[in-house]
């Protein structure tokens, strides 16, 4: 099964994976090249926003009670 850009959300991907795994556990789900390109573009937007000094909730700030806390832009270094 190949998922395209139309309605590509985490919920859509999860629902498709769950349904397909139930019907045929050896099935494979992939993203179309257009969907993959869109995901990569979105990732670039998030990376750019993370590097700005303007607070963007959940990207370069904490969440919930920590929403006023700015996260150091070198956060990616701890994930390696």
C-alpha cells in the first residue's frame, strides 16, 4: 500500500498500518515520492523554526507548564 499526500496525517498512517497488519501481517506501507517530499519540506520548516529566537510552542519551547522555557537550539546534539 502506498500513501500519497492527500490527508497524510499521523492518524491516517496509523489507521492504514493497523488495518493492513490485521488483514495481511506481511504487507508493506510506503509513502509516495510526493508524500516523502512533503514530509521532508515540513521537517525543514521545523528545523528552521527551531533555530529562530522567536518562541514557537513545542518546537523551541517546552510544552504545558514549561511553555515559557526556551530550549537550547543545540538540542539535536544530545540526540546523537
